[in-house]
C-alpha cells in the first residue's frame, strides 16, 4: 500500500487511512495491532506460529543478502534489514518471499517489522524498488508545487527498467499520467519542457547506488517515457493471459523481462532524456 499512500492521502484529505496486516500468498506473516498508525509507518507484529520463519541478513549498501546463513526469530537484531524466508504447513520449504523488512523493535518476544521493499533480483540493479518509489513521491510533489497555471499533470502509475544495451547502461522510467491522452496535447512543448526541468528532482532521489555510478559515468543520463492511457492495463492482461491470477497481480516497479519492456515501448508517447 505504501506506493499508493501519498496519492490516497491527497484525495482522502482528512478522511483517516488505516493500514492492513502483512499477508503473502504463501502464508500470514504479521499483523497490525495499531491501525491508527499511518499506513506508510505501520509496524507489524510477527506471528511466529503461522509458519517457520527465517531471515537472510540484507546489506543495503551492497544491494544484496549477506551470505546464505539465516537467523531465526530469536536471532534478528533491531535496526537491521532482512529478507523473509518461510517454511509453511502447506509444503513450502525455506521459500524466499522476496520481501525486505527492517526490525523496528519487539512486541513481547515477537519482532516488530517494517516493510521496506521487494528484494532486488541481483546485486547489479542500479535502483531498488524502495529508491524508485521514494523518488517518484518527491517527483510528484515537485510537479504539484511548481506546475504552471492551466497545466494538469498527475502520475497514475510508473515502472522502470535498466537498458543494458546502451553504453553505458541507462535507467528508463515509464510513467502513465492521468488523462494522459490530453494532458500533453494541449500544450505539448511547454509540458515536455516542464517535465524535463522536474526530472532532475526525480534523478536526484534515486538513491546512493544510482548516484555513485552516475557520478562515475557508469550510467547514461536518465530517460523518462510518457505512456498512453491503458498501458498498465495491457501489462495486467498480459500477466493474466500467462497464468497470473488477477487478484494476485501487482504492477511491477522494476521490470527485468525484455519482452514486457517491448510492450511498453509500443505505448510511448514522448521520450524525455536528461542532458
């Protein structure tokens, strides 16, 4: 829910938003005992009997787990990050959920968990899901605060990929706008220039891994692609056609499948590349 919280809060105004519990498709992981917490600050109390839980230590500076040795519920340390591993009653054995959590404390003897992000697939990724969501939240605020009169640009959905075919490699961010078929058409050139100016704020928020490689010249300037309306609906349809239950589908924030990128490229209206 974290990725949608700022948008929900924007529309809800003073209506309170409450967080849910921490469930995965494989099992229940933890529950939210304080629903009055803002959803983006929710701390979940682990249910140690829902499955057998193990934790792989995660190093955010290396963007990867540290070795293959796990710790159990009693071995986690406050302030550290871990990838959750479960052995369930239904037969999953030492299954890596792909969720990165931070231990914020303990409720009696049970760890209090904060969900951080989905785990990177490899250490070679130049931006994490968490970095991307934080950068996009800042980007949307910059758009709202600096948007000229008569211009309406609002981000509805986004995703990213790394183009390893470029030399050097390039991060590409795909964005779908609200009423995207008309948002840019009325004042096309003015809208493109405004987005280009704001994209520097987007790049500045992409995290330390990205910044270090960018400063070394190991990454080409950021590319932002504005998509037609319905682009992410097309991804949902593609996923369900390939066997993913619609109820389990989550719009990916980091895409690694080149064929999916090819689908999005067909829906690009405007490409904006920073200098």
